[in-house]
């Protein structure tokens, strides 16, 4: 009876223990950006991505003020509360500080560790990281500053120094770089190495003109950072200007934490099965030859029991999930027969259909990038593929376009067939329009002049689709860029409105942001 009750309760007990032991063991983190992409970074303020480098401040006319932050999306574990261990870390990055107007300069950049992923501070000497409020709040922002302005208010010693800051632009320790042969404002690519060893509480900073790490650090100090470490923190860069145009660029960044111990499995083996109160066994006795057979039996039960039961549990879950997936797949098969919505394309598929984005396949060129004719090698179906240039602005437009057009359906719209976001590229796939754009038909091909009936058809078609966009669809869409080059002609010379890059949803979604793949998928599917 007792064993019966116990065995029926056991799965529940397994579930409970797995629910209760929520603290995952700490893991060392490591990443290496040879080039930056939108997928891994949050850009705040004036920061931007250009040519796969991160720019933190804008180059605008003097006097200008700017502040920007780039934060790695990955939360990084710096403290393991379970083992009471703090991480050590090591990072290397290259940066350049240039100034188009040498008579004004300032203020510098920082590498930081912050409790949140939304850290953006004030311009000027606050270096885009701090502001007068965070100095009061008890948040621990740890940073290394590379300061190019002598700010007497912040106790700066020179206009070319490195400093270690906690929660304030007034450095705990700073070091003038001129004696070390480093000129931050030179515009050269400078490489920085920052190491912190928790065992010795030692922070060291090296700076060099090349990627060879110099022998001696420019600054080192004994400081126990662990008291400022939270369990998870975010790492990134910030910079600011005030009344100057200094441009701060980061090119390449690697970061790693280490020092967390590998999980101690023996402390995880849970419970003493022969004890009905389920008390925790502190350690597994090493199976010595002197152990009685009774002990061995209960020990092997303690090990085999959970293993067998969890195997059964996993099997059960696996079978249920497979069943559920089958059911879902059959439903989705039906759904895709009924509604053909935009789908996700593979990059390989599009690359082969455009012969590796060959020049000969270019059929258009716009603000967003190139348009290619794609012929599916198997089926022979023809598509038009829009390929974004790697500039931030055009990617924003791209996503605006996708999220708007994915939900629209009208016979005078260029139909979106799908998208692809692999290899850091954004590609939109459309129906192919064999007769090109209206402006070409009107002005470039006098030999095939549009007949009056066709012109009338174009005018009424566009009027019809505009009525749909403004009044007919669920969320009003303002195209904002109706012109002949954005009106396509299909095989029967019916007009098709395209290029929704500047369009806006009206009125709620005007300040919509976001760019993740899952967001795209969510939007595109929510209307399919
Ligand atoms: C950036 O994110 C992409 C997609 O999530 C991933 O494949 C890539 O490894 C990440 N790169 C780094 C350096 O973390
Ligand atoms: C982009 O970077 C590459 C090398 O990383 C360089 O050759 C190229 O000139 C850069 N392009 C621009 C527009 O800066
Ligand atoms: C930033 O952190 C918040 C929670 O602290 C989270 O909801 C959000 O997704 C994070 N953003 C990124 C880009 O990681
Ligand atoms: C964690 O370790 C530090 C020393 O590394 C010690 O001062 C502190 O008391 C410990 N905290 C706990 C909760 O054990
Ligand atoms: C500030 O944080 C430290 C540790 O991070 C803590 O010891 C201290 O009590 C906090 N002070 C206030 C006012 O919250
Ligand atoms: C500024 O630096 C001087 C010496 O360099 C030091 O005596 C003073 O306490 C510092 N002020 C602040 C606010 O840290
Ligand atoms: C680094 O470059 C600067 C400016 O070109 C130069 O003055 C300095 O001597 C170089 N430093 C070293 C250590 O090579
Ligand atoms: C973390 O790195 C250290 C090396 O400092 C290594 O000994 C340890 O096993 C690693 N821990 C994990 C969980 O990978
Ligand atoms: C594993 O944990 C047990 C008890 O929790 C402890 O006695 C043992 O020393 C630990 N082993 C290691 C390698 O940390
Ligand atoms: C399990 O607990 C009982 C009583 O608490 C004890 O007598 C027995 O030795 C324990 N078994 C093992 C394998 O530690």
C-alpha cells in the first residue's frame, strides 16, 4: 500500500522538485563580434550600425550634442547566488575617435556593465551613460571611460585619459594616456583589453595602436567588483558629445566571463527513497566494499527509480508532443490549402533563384536597395526579390513595409509572397510584374503606348486600392509615396500598387518600433 502510494505520487514529486529547483547552474559566457548586426544589439539614442561597425554619436554640424548606447542583447551572468561565486571577465574591442572639426572635441566613450538593457544617459561629460539621477539611485553601473575632454566638474586630469567609474563620471581611478603613447583623439583604430580577475580582485586595462596586446597595462587597480555585480547584467558601449562633433566608432568586440564552476552533480542527486519524509541526502556515500547489501539495494533503487520514472515521463511527453504536432500539422495543411499567406523563404532558395543575386537579374533599384528577378529553378515560378542595403534606415523601412503589406489583400496591390531574414539580410519576395512600372510604360517605351482604355483601367484601379487602404481595411494605411514609379503593371496591364517603405498605419502605430524575426513572423501570420 505504502509503496503503491509512493509510486503513484512519484511523478508528481519529480515535477515538484524540478519546479522548485529553478536556479540554473551558472555558465561562463563568451561571444565574439567580428562584425555587428541588428540581431544581437540594442541601439539606443543616436547610435547606429554602418558598414557592420557601431557608431555611437552622430556627425552633425557644430555645435551639436549627441549621446548613444549599443548594448548586447544577451544578459550576462556575473554572479551565481547558488554557489556564491562572482565571475571574472575579459574583453577586447577596437574603437576610433575622429573629429571632423578639430577645433572642438569631446566627450569620449565608455565600455560598461549595467543592470538593465535600457541604459542611456545624458550628453556631455556624462558620456551617454550616467546622468544626475543615476548617481543618486542605487544602481550599479560599472564602466571604463575613454575620455577626450578635460571636465573640471568631474575631476578630470587631462583630455586624454582612461578611468574606472562606478555609478558616476567622477572616476574612482584615472590614468593620463599621453605618457603611454596613446592619443585617443588621433582617429587611429585603438584596441583595448580589459581583464578582471575575481580571485585577486584585480582590474587591468591595456591599450594599443595595433591588435598586438602590449606587455604592460596602462592602468591596473585592486578593486572588488563583486559587490557591484548583480546576477545578470548587460554589457555595451556608450558615448556622448556636447557642442562638438566627435564621432565614436566600435569595430569588433569579444567578451567572455569565466570562473564559474562546472555544476557539482553530487549535490544535485535528490532524495533518499527509503525515507518517506523525502529529506534531502547531503552527499552520496561512495560505494565502498563495506556497504551492506541492504544499503546497496536502497541506493540502487534511489538511482534507478528516478531514472526509470523520468524516462517514462520523457517518453510520455515525447509521445504526446508527437501526437500534438501531427494534429497541428494536419490542421496547418488544411489551413495552407485554404489561405495562402506570406511565407518564410530560405536564403539558399532565393540565392539560387537569382543566380546568386547576379547583376543580370537586377530589375529595379530604389532607396531600400536592389530588386531582382527570381526564377524558381524547380517550378519556374517567377518572383521579384527586394534586397535591403545594410543601412539602418533602409532596414527600418523594410520592416515597416513588411509589417504593413503582409496584412493587406487587394487585386490592385503587389502581393507579398514571403520574406527571408537569414545571413543578416532582409529580403522581401513579391509577385513578379512582367510589365514593369507605370513610369517606364508612360515615358520610356513610346513604341508600346498605353491605350486609353488601359490608362482608364490604371486610374480606376489605383482609386480602388486607395479606397481600400484608406477605408476598406481593418487598420487605415497611408501610403505617402504614390507615384508612377511605385505603380506596377501586371501581365494584363492592371495596375498594382507597391513600395510601402514610407507607409504608415494610422493613427496608433505611427511610433511603432521593432525588428526581430519573431515579430515579423507574428505579424505576417496573425493575418494569414
Ligand atoms: C547573433 O545572433 C545570431 C542570431 O541569433 C546568431 O546566429 C549569432 O551567433 C549571434 N552572434 C553573436 C556574436 O552572438
Ligand atoms: C566597409 O568596410 C570595409 C572593410 O571592413 C571597407 O573595405 C569598406 O571601404 C567600407 N565601406 C565604407 C562605405 O566605409
Ligand atoms: C530588455 O529587458 C526587458 C526586461 O528587463 C525585456 O523584456 C526585453 O525584452 C529586453 N530587451 C532586449 C532587446 O533584450
Ligand atoms: C559570499 O562570499 C563572500 C566572499 O567571497 C562572503 O563575504 C559572503 O559573506 C558570502 N555570502 C554568502 C551569502 O555566503
Ligand atoms: C545600495 O546597494 C548596496 C549594494 O549594492 C547595498 O549594500 C546598499 O544597502 C544599497 N543602499 C541603498 C540606500 O539602497
Ligand atoms: C578630485 O581629485 C582630488 C585629487 O586629485 C581629490 O583630492 C578630490 O577628492 C577629488 N574629488 C572628488 C569629488 O572625487
Ligand atoms: C600610437 O599612435 C600615435 C599617433 O599616431 C603615436 O603618436 C604613438 O607613438 C603610437 N603609440 C605607440 C605605443 O605606438
Ligand atoms: C568556466 O571557466 C572555468 C575556467 O576559468 C572552468 O574551470 C569552468 O569549468 C567553466 N565553467 C563552466 C560551467 O563551463
Ligand atoms: C560537491 O558537493 C558536495 C556537497 O554539496 C561537496 O562535499 C563536494 O566537495 C563538492 N564537490 C566539488 C568538486 O565541489
Ligand atoms: C535514508 O534515510 C534513512 C533514514 O533517514 C537512513 O537510515 C538511510 O541510511 C538513508 N539511506 C541512504 C542511502 O542514505
